[in-house]
C-alpha cells in the first residue's frame, strides 16, 4: 500500500516538476491550471495520509519556478509567498472561521477583507532606495528570483496610470519594496499573437505566458516592444511607513504614482466577500486583462502580522479561484460544421471535460488558418478555453504530449451536409458551401432570400424560416411557393428564445403569401441577389441584371460573357459559373421557374422622382393597395414612412386623408393626389 503510494507520489512530483519547468522556465505550459491543481491536490492528500513519505523538496512545500540560468539571481529580503486556493463558498467560510479562530475573535464579529482580482501575470518585486529604482526581479522560487531590472524599466501601467516608476513621487523612504503583477492586457495579447503569426513565430498560449516570455528576455528592446503593464498590490521594507490597513497601503502606492487596481473592494465580512465574488464571476470577462479569481486579504495589517505565514502561504490571505475556464483534453475527432451562412468551421470533438462549470465536448478551431497555425491534429492533447458565454475554443496543441499516432485533418472540398462544392473566396478566411439547398444553411438562406433588399417577402423572418426548415416544409426557395395556405396558417412559430410557440395564424400567413405572390415578378436584380450566389452582392446583382436583362440569358452566360460585364472579375465569373453548374442549384432554378417565378425585366436605372426620397401615404388610394404603393415607391429607391416630419419629402394624399395631410401643409411638405402619384410612378427613369 505504502509502496504504491510512494510510487504514485514520485510520479506526481515528477509530472509537477516537468509542468513547472514548462510553465516558469519555458513560458510554454503543457498542463492546464486545473490539471496542475488536481495533481497538486492529490499529492497533498497523499502526503497528509503518509507523512513519513513526504520529502522536503516536494513541490507542495516550495514555491515553484526556479530562476532561469540566463539571469543574475536576486535574493528577496522577505520571501515572495504563494496563495492557498479555495474554490467554493464553504472553503471561503472555512478560511474566515480559521482567521477568527487564530485571532481569538468572536465568531459573529465580521473581519474586514480587501478583495482584489487575481491578476494572471507574473509577480515581480521593485526595490527603491531613496526613492530611486535600484533593482527589479521576478518571484523565482520565492526566495531567489531573476534580475530583470532593465526589462522592468520599460513596463507601463494601466490606462493613464504609470507603470514601473524609475523614481517614486513625493516622499522617499530609505528602502521600499513594491510588489505587484506584470501582465499583458487581452487586446495587446491578441495583437501580439497576430504579429507573431505573420512572422511565422510560435504563438503564446495565454496572456500570462506572453507577459512572462516578454519580460524574461535577455534583450530589453524586445521587452520594450511589448506593451506590458504593472499593477502594484504590496509595499514593504524596513523603513516603510507603518500603515494601519492594506487599503491604506494601496492608497499610498497610488499616491507614490503606481497603478493600483480600480477593481479592488473592501468587504465587511465574509458574506460581503461571497457576494462580490459572485458579482465578479461574469463581470471579470469584460475587464481588459485576464483574471481567474479573487485574492481575499485581511485588511487590518496588525491582524495580518498576528496571523503570520506558513512555509508557503500567508494565513491572512487566500485566492478564490473561479471554475477553470481552461483545460487540457484530447482531440478525438475534427469535423467541419456548416453554419447558417454556409461557412464551414472546423470543430474539435474532445474527451469531455468540465469547463467554467459546464461539461464541454466540443471546441471551435475557428478556421483553416488557425487550425494550421496551431497545428492541431486528431489525437492531440490540446488546451481548450472558454471565456464567459462564448463557445469554447482550442487555444493550442501540446506537441510535447504526442505519441506519434496523431493525424492531420484534411479540409473537405465538398460540403459534409449536402455534398455541394466548397469554396474559399478571395480575401476570405473561410470556406463556404455553395449548395442553394444545403439543409444546414437553409434558415440563413431563406431569410436572405426574403429580406427587404432581396425579394422583400414581408413577414418571413428568422423565426418563420426556422419553423419551415424544422417542419421539413421547405427544402429550397422554390418550396416556399408551393406551400398551401393552411400549412402557413397552422405553422407553429417560436415566440421567444425560451421555446414557447404560437400559430402563425391567418393574417400573418396572408401577408407572407401576398408578398410571395409579388416576389414572383420582382425585378431580376432582386432575384439574383436573393439567390445568394458567392461574390454576388447587391451591386453586382444589379450590374448583372442590367447587362443580361433576363434570367435565362444570365443562366446561359459563359465565363467569357460574364467577364465582359463591367466590374465582374475572373474570380466572380468563375464562381457564378460554378454556382450555375452545381446540379443542386440547377434543380432549384428549374423548380423556381415551375413555381412561376418570372422576374420582371430590369427597370431603368434609379434616379427618378422617388430615389432617396421619404414618402408618406395617407388616406385611401383607389387604383392600388397601400402595400402595392409602398412596394412601388421602394422599388424606385424611395422610403415609405408612417408619419410626417420635416424630413418628409412627399405626401401622397388619398381619399379621406386626415391629420397627416394637415401636418404636411403646416410644414410646407409637397403634397400630391392619387392621379399625380400614378403619373410619377409611370414616369420614365422613375
Ligand atoms: S498578493 C502573499 N495579490 O498570485 C500574497 N497576489 O498565488 C501573495 N497574484 O505570486 C501576493 N493577483 O503572482 C497578490 N492581487 C493580487 C494578486 C496576486 C495575482 C498572484 C501573484 C502571486 C500569486 C500567488
């Protein structure tokens, strides 16, 4: 039994040491913090169970991170300790109870704490003698750190606040040791990795490693080029002032010119700490830097002194750690998921792990470039991360943990959902499926088809499109025209995201069917845009429609003919041909023709009486319905508004018009009757 435990303990120690080296010396982690904490906890438990087997060199008794050989060593006058972790309300209560017990305080008296975000950077010490910075060092193993003075001098602060000061502002005590965290803000981290990627350099896994890697450079110019920040949270030294509280000390640090964290809070009692911790659980994601927890410190410095420290941790502080947002796990499979816009996203299916309080079995790889850059292979151990509500992502692969059985993922050239060709458009990062009837994209395609700027099927929005696809009523655009009235009316539509549904009902169904009816003869450019052909946006659709004039001529155009169209380049010509030739798309076009979709010949270019004008309709028109009048104005580039204001260009006055016409007269807006309106609609160029 003991022999088994001893073996396991040796194994754990070896793995922890290897991970420490990767993390502290190489700035390139091979374990997630969570996995590391688990190994540590297991080792601690074994040492408690078998005290005779515990060795003094155990990582549970030493602060990890021996100083690297490349830097001169600096002994810290006072050791730089680590913090004990707690992960639950119960453990916070235990910490508070221990503080009360050790101080002999009545259990119901609240102890005041300062809560500080646990900054995910690296701890450093700055030594000021007579107000001048004489030395700066990393924590190292807690007793001895690395001399990074020259590099530290290049470190900035937070926002408008100063960072590492070469000289203290105001008072200058004989010797002052200022401690705090050097970190890299999230946006700078991302910018830096983008730059490294462009230079073909290996990327950093997270801002902490990036900050550590940037600070621990032999060439301080490299450090200077990285926008690091220093936030101060501790001051000590033989001649240092004797503050009464930690919060007074923080205020003094700010007065000396240092950036302190504006998120620090004083909490009266552990209940207030727990409330603040819960509030920060989400808010922390909107902070400009990474934080994985809250450091809870006894505020009264006299009480801190009485509590003292154990070998590795102070007894007056503890770190609350939020559920891990980062984990190591294995990639079991990689596949391309087809989104609503037809974009293929590589997704890693991973061995399920707990992440941020939920079980995660998938993580996105974003796109092919990212996948290649991170060199993620099937079978790889990877670091995955989730920040707040966003979907988990693969941060990096861990090539150090490969066995040789890993395989690279080949991006498919056919859509996994429908088999249509997959294209990567020029200047785009993503691959897109070109199938017009691809089920995965159908909802997105239907809403695009129906949007105002396309075929303007009023009432057919995302909720209706989703219901049509879910019920299997619609497999492509053409099916919309074949759906019987009763099917529309009875259709159940999701009313809210929560899942309650309502029937579409008669009026809404009628509105959609009437709009569909009108869309059959909409102008060609609207249909060409509505089809969602790669590279064919609104402007290109209009050019193509003007050039070819009719749908059959467009569909029959050769690549050369397409190249003859103004603004159509080789890429677009190729894409259009490939789209038209795709069997799935040919089928849809045939069905649309059978459904009576017959686009009107292209209208003359805009610029008539309605282009860019805001029009208000009031009173009843005899010659056409209000919807038709509205559509006619919009087709001519105008906008129809419900109320008259100074911005109104024109009011169309029908029968029994009321207050709107009166208001228009008052404001001096031009008013026309129905006859005049019809004449304007018929005007050439309108
Ligand atoms: S106080 C003895 N305050 O956490 C007190 N540390 O696990 C220890 N850290 O090495 C330092 N944010 O790198 C303190 N607001 C904060 C902190 C913080 C992050 C890090 C620091 C330290 C480690 C201890």
